[in-house]
C-alpha cells in the first residue's frame, strides 16, 4: 500500500508513474500489487494509462486525490 500511496503522491504533483497496467486486475476480488491497484483505477476511470505510465486525468480528480491524502 505504501507504493500506491507514494505513487499517488507523485501523480498529485503532476508526475506520471510507470506501471504495468492489465485489464484483468480490475475484475479480481483481491488487488495485491501496486500494478493491480493502478490497473483497477484505470479501468474505473480514476487514472489514465498512456505510454507505459499512469496519471491523474484532470485537475478536479487531482484535487480529490490531494484532499484524501
């Protein structure tokens, strides 16, 4: 979980995070790895995946992530 929290902290600072995103992870009942969690967040629209990195799609979502941290 610390990897996910650190990654989100960087994304809130507008820094894309390298990730191995796979769609199957979103259907899993247990998300165990950072990449599985980021994959689910991409599938549900909380993050965008492009060029091997995940990032927060817009300023409004970025503000929500920052508020939660």
